[in-house]
C-alpha cells in the first residue's frame, strides 16, 4: 500500500476506488443515476469502511 500511495505523487497518476459495502446486488428496480434515493446506498458497515479507508490519504496528503 505504501508503494501505491507513493505513486500518487507522480504527475498524471490517479486512484480509482470502488464504493464500500452496499447491501444487495445490481441496480434496484426504477434505478435513476440522477436520484441517489433510487440507488443502493451504503449500510452502517459500508459507512464505517469509508471512514477507515479515508483516514490513510487524509493523513498522508492533507488538504
């Protein structure tokens, strides 16, 4: 992971992360990309995962 974070210092390098845990599979019926309420949203475990995941880049690369 340290190598991956170090690579972010290079010009033109970006990180792509998939969303955290969201219950269910696939898109729900009547899914609308413009309306968050129609999408699968993170559950409590997913929100906790996002908070943990976000600590590393925020600590290494503060705004």
